C-alpha cells in the first residue's frame, strides 16, 4: 500500500468544507471492515482512506497547521499502514463499565500471541506493535498486522475466512462475510 504524503492531506482549512462528505464515505468504507470478535474485542481494518481521515480529524481537533507537525502526524499514521501483502487493523478492547476495565485488561495480557486470521483454514498470526503492554495489563487499543501475502488475496476473496482469538481468558471467533473479504482482498492487490 502506498504511503501517505503531504499532498494527500488537506489540513484544517481545506478539510472543513468536505468533512461531512468524507466522514460519510469513510463510515461506509469501515462498515464491512469492522469486526466484533466476541463481546469485548473489535478489529477495524485500516487502509489509506481510513488513515487520511484519521489524520484530517487529528489536525482538525488539534488545529495543527504547522507543516512540521503535519509531517509528524503523517509519519505516525504511515507506520500503521500495511506493507505489501499485509493487512493492518486497530484492535479495540471495549469495556463499558469502569470497574471492569483494569481487571479485563489484566486478564488479556498475552493476547498478542492469540489472535489470528484464518483463510481457508490456514492461520496467519497477528503481529502486534510493541510497547502496548507492560506485563501487568495491555492497552485497550492495539495495532496489529497480518502478513497474509498477496498470493492469498483470491483465497481471502473466495473464503471462508474468520478472525480467531484463542486466549485462555477470551476465546471467540468471527466469520468474515463476503463484503468484508472483498474489501480486505483489495488491500492485498
């Protein structure tokens, strides 16, 4: 996937007039790319469009107009874009009750060894970004990559495929529908 450059980013002044339309399009794009795996974990598969939107929203929220700081944001989000043959996702641990947050994040330590994307029964283990766990608990937001390989794009499109979490304290899976598989296969092309 091609990395982002400054020409891909409008900045707060030029972004504001198109924000509603871009937001609507990205929400539609993300719909099949958002997969709930059990009651507390959701993965959202990222691509150029989702990253552009996130950068624009960050610049808008922080009112960042300095070119150096814009370049820094682009660099951060580029690191989250998948490389050729990879899928990239943001994994969210979603816990609504405040009293359950710390215990659940503690129970999920080690989840980085227990997430896989299965394509036609073959497991592709997730590669987690380092530094988001301390041995006592994990961050509620994780960045993961799946080194699927371009050759598996057709197999992913055809299915079956599913996300699997086989952690001792959290064992769930989610089948990927045809729209999801097609959208993710595009990322591998």
